C-alpha cells in the first residue's frame, strides 16, 4: 500500500500473474532527447513537428518558457505532439516581439535551464532565467564561465553562481574552452551556444557523458567530432528535419524493469520485450549493471534515428545473483540517474557493493548521496557514506521505518515505489508524486501491471 498526503491507495496483494506487458504503453519518451529536440526546433529556420515528446514537468516547463519568449507552439498533450510554427532563430533575425516575456521560469529543471541559457547566449537574446528554490540552490557557474570566455555576458541577480541569472545581449565568437564538471549539460550548453551563433568551438571535458547533442547536431548537418575528451564543432549545412520522433526513455524504463526483475527472481519463464528504446551506450549502464548482478537481459539494436541508437530491450526472470558496485566516472555517467535504485537493489542481493566516484550526485535534484542513503534507510536498508562513495552489505530485507523521505526527487520516489511494491510493503511517501518530473504516468504504469489494485 502506498499512501500520499492527498490520496490513499488501498493495500492489496499483487495478482499471481501481473500484466507486465501493460507497462509498455506508459513508458515515456526520452527526457534528455526531448529537451534537445525542443531546442533544436527552436533553432530551425522552418516549422518543425516533434512526435512522442516526454510530457514530464521538466519538459513542459521548457515548452512554457519557449512560449513565454514568443515562440508559437501548439502542444497536444493527448498525443505528445509539439508543433513549432516559428523559432527563436527566426525571431532573433527579424526582431523579437514586444509581447515576449523577459523572464522565464524553469521550476526545478536544471537541464532545461542550462541548455536554454546556452541557446539564448548564442542568439544574443537578453533574458532572465529563473527557477524554484531547488534550482536556485544548484550551481550555474560551470556553464556561465566558459560561455563568458567565448564572449557571453551575464549578471547574477542574487547569489554568485546561482539563479536568477540575467543574460545580456552579446555576440559570442570562436574559441576553445575547458569544462570543469563531468556533466553532459556543461558540454551541451556550450555546444548549443555555438550552434545558435554559428561559430566554431572546441570543448574539452573531463569525462564522457551523454552525447545526444553531439549526435543530433551531426545528424542535422553540422560537423561534430568527439574524441579524446574534446568536442570539435564546425558549422555545416545545418537543417532540422520537418519531423522528429523521440525514442523511449531507458532511465524511465529502469523502474518497471527493476520491479519485474525483483518480483521474478525465481521465474526464468518470465520474459518481456520493449521496442523503440534509446540504447545509446551513454544511457544504458543500469541495464548492463543489472546483467552483471545476474539478471536476464538482451539488447537488440535497430537502425539509428538521426545518429541515435534505438532498439529493443528484453527482460528475463530468474538468474543467479550477486551484488555489484560501481566505480569510474564514465561508468557513473552511463547510469547516473539510476544510482539510488542500484544502491537499493544491491542491498537486497548477496555480497557487498561499493558505489564510488559519485561527486556529480551532490548537485542533482537533491544531494543524492545523502538523500539516497536516508531514503533507503527509511526502508530498512543500511548504507554507509564514505566521502563520495556509498557502501552497502547485501542480503537485507526491506521494512518500512516511518515516512519515506524522497526530498522532492523523482528518482528517489520511483525507487521507493519499486522497493515497496516488490516486497508488499505499506507506507507513506510525502511528496511522492514528484515522479511526474520525468515519468508523468508512472502511477498508471504500476496500476496497469497490478490490474488496478494499487
């Protein structure tokens, strides 16, 4: 049973044969690719239609911000289709409309805010970018500083390094910059600025992370090389297609997948295939980690769409299990969103596990190192924090230890759901509906699997 402050979900015993296939209809499209598709459409010189957009709050806030800036967008929430009738590039070349707002609000979405700052900086569009208290407490200096080196001009309106941030009209030029944080958002913000300004840049970065922006820019006609920790960008025959389609989000799929695996550890006959999933190697580290722990998995690639790798993921029950840890920055960035879920699962399996090199988790929606450990402890899973590492001993059995604190972090909320449902636990998750940030129909997905009994 899961109880929210504003609604009560009655306790029930899961059916003997959950309808796992019913989950497929509710898996959202990829959040990271959705962000980038919206911003590439905003840089197009002709109308663009995006089908199957992720409809989590992190995406709808970016759509709202683009509309506030004067972009004419039709958003069909039923089908997930977004139609752009003009763009920021066209508006910037023709003169920005008087009706546009000069302050945009991105709620808690750091990706939307940081990438939009890059686009606006590259176009030379003045604007104030702001967010909620969660976002105001997260760092922005590591994108502002390299953009400033290229000629961008900014003003922090309250605290140095934090939102609200005023972007001042300026023209950026070519150059080489070094990012200091191992985050795809830092490289992508700079790359979007260069794409918007149509200037060549080189971006040195410390660790391989998600490369969706590089792949899409190359697929749309620009010259992008990414080797030896340097992205080299040269403007080419850039043209965004009239239509874009977003694949399913592997980070969202991780939660119903984990639930299936945990509930079918002794059922090798169980098998479920998900088609049309983003299988970019920088995104599916969680699935390879689960495979290393002994869970059954097959990944079958299809033809890529505009440079992205798309394919099928097949989950299989049964297996011989052992807890595994994680170390290395590149490994982290291929599974960075799923670390809370992995820590929780490792606590259930035989053995011990250490998750190292987790520094980048300290500036997610919460300090995910501390928050993850507190959340799993409230579910009876002991962990130890050692600097930027989390240690856990396997073979533990979850139990509810009072309210489950998820710190308004969608990844923690979904992890708590999975552990509780997999073990038939009852409890209360204050603010648990924050999963809507990335997986708007997570509740419908679970209810479909359990035949509406939760």
